[in-house]
C-alpha cells in the first residue's frame, strides 16, 4: 500500500549503530530531510531497525519499516498485517519514469519482500544484500523473498509498507 515509507542513503542504513541519528532523505511523514535514531548491533540478529521516527517512539506504534531474522512481537504485529507486509527497494539515481513505486521520482527496484503477518524479514545480512531466499513476485501476498543485491550499484534505499 506504500502508506508508510522512507528514503535513506545507503550509508545511513548499512553499518553498525546504537541509537544514533541516521539520515532520512524524506518519508511519508515529512517531505524534508531529517534524522531518526535507529539500531543496528551485531549481537542482535533482528536488527537493523529502520523506523519513521526515533526507535523509542516507533517500536510499538507501527512505525518500524524494516527488521530482520524473522523477528515478531509487537514490532511486526503493529504494522505488517495492517499494511500488506513491507518491502525494500534500491536505486542508483532518480529516474523520472513511472514504475511500480513512484515515491520520490521512481526508478526503484524491489529487492526484498515480507508478506502481511507477524514476523519481519528472514534476512540476517544487515542490509548488505547477501541473503537470498524465496521466489521474487510482484504479489504482496507472496511468501517472503530476497534477491542478492550486494554487487548492484545503488546509493539509496526505500523502505515501504506493502
């Protein structure tokens, strides 16, 4: 449904960070850039947590847009069943051509999908693009899937609800 989404630079979403302000280019709650405090710590396989606002205000309010390791609980329950799951897209540059995701000028390639339910993405690669599972599909009801995008040239992520 793409009702909740955010665009972030690749360097903002990848790496290790603990409650650090991460750069958000724009989102469904703001057309201007801002920072949100996220978590991505190696010892917690369900991270990174990519959220619309600071994690402490997001985890139980349906504002998480990405998590890993199939983690469930309220982190997933508050958003995934209500918004047809969640997806991850990448792009290298803005291409003003209509496509399946027109957010921020389009040009996005879907690389990861989790269906409506109570668990986040099965990936455990900290958004590095090495987790491969399932069969890619354009249907939001399809089982979780991810393609390898480690060697794909891109500089932005789009995290969006189904």
